[in-house]
């Protein structure tokens, strides 16, 4: 289990992660989303023990993580731009990892070198972005980590490899109780894979919920009137996140289920009502707007 206790990381006057507390259960897949500069990558480096917290602590299975080789040996972090030396190949890097990671599996290494279609003797820095990520994944998964941290891992992967990666991660979570934390702007990929999502903004944890709850917690509703009601706040008493009006047609984002708001909408005698769940991307935009991230001001 991962536990964050009042975790803060500062770089000079900049606070990248601000007093964050969070628990992540073993065997879960957590999506980490947020605005640019929200602290996602910094948080992953704290979770993997790359950065020392300015204050607070990260605990892995009850042990303090930083400066703890045994705990770090259970973790693996793939950054947005994986680092390899000029002469690094998959094979010579594996030679080093065999000595560094206690759970290294030769069988898994052989299997993943077969599954991912890249040359294990080629210099990794000469590979494309997507192939470099595949090289990093081969090495990461061969260490059999209990905790895997991934930063924008889908960037550069073709659709076939993305599907393969998701299948591998789901299998490892189910069979080995591996815990995965993925920071990504590709919300469509996270929606298919994660069971929980954490939303960050300016170093703070804005929201943390399971995906199924999020899918049922919001609705986008289109309401059309023959003649719009003559009242200053048509949707008073309904938990409305935002409203966009075009004549007598209102497109409304509502927090709640149909059982919560349909009786009140029907009481307005609309000519037409249509309600459907929001995508994770639409929820992200709505919640970021509520957190003060003004989408309309971005040009």
C-alpha cells in the first residue's frame, strides 16, 4: 500500500506538490491527471523515491520510501523522457538491472523481448520515441515491480502497442497484485484502464474517485423549450456545473443522476430533454473549471 502523509515538494519558491495526503491500495490502477505544471511528474518522482520530500513522507507497505533501498527495489518509474546512456542497449542494461532489482525475472525478460518487436542489441538512443518507450517497458516489467509508476507512457506508442501494454498491465495487476500509477493527458486511455483517478491542480489534490462513481456522478443534459421560462435562474435547485444557451436550447452539465434532477427539469415543461454520462475528458474540464482553471481564457 502507498501512503502519502502531508507530502510537500518545493523547488526554491515554487511549491510543486503541496501538503498532499493520499492512500493507494495494492492491486489498483490509478490515473493521475491535471493541468500542465500541476505537479504530476513531481509526484511520481516522490512516489518512486527519486526526489526527497521537502516535508511529509511517502510510505511503501508501512516503510518510509526515501533512502530505503529495500522499498525502492519494489518500485520502478518510467519518466516522460526515459534516460539511457549513449551505448545503452536492452541487453546491456538488463545486465545491470539483474544486480539492482531483487525481483528480476529472466523468464519475463525473455518473454517481453519476444512480445515487443524491437532489437535488444540496438542502441536505444537511435530508436524512435515509441520504441524507446517499449525498451523502457521491457526493462521495467522484467524487474517484476510491485509498484509501477508511468509518466505519459502512451505518448508515441502506436495503437497496437497501446492495446498490448494495457493488456499486459491488466494481467499483471490481476495475477501479481501489482499497483500502477499513470500520469497522462490521454484521458481516453486512462478511462479504459484505471479504476481510480486523481485530479491535480497547482500542486493540490482536487479530486480522487473511482471511475465508476465518476461516470455516474455527472450528466450532460440538453433541454429545449418551445418558450424558455421567464425566470432569472431556470435551473435553480439543480446542481448545475455550467450552462451554454443557444436560443431556447440549453446544454447543461449537472452533478448527479437522472433520479436527482429529472423531476425538477420535467416541472419546467420542456419540449425535449436528453441526458447522457460525461466522458472522463468532459469531467476533467468541468472540475478544472470549478478549481479556477478558466478554459475560456485559453487561446
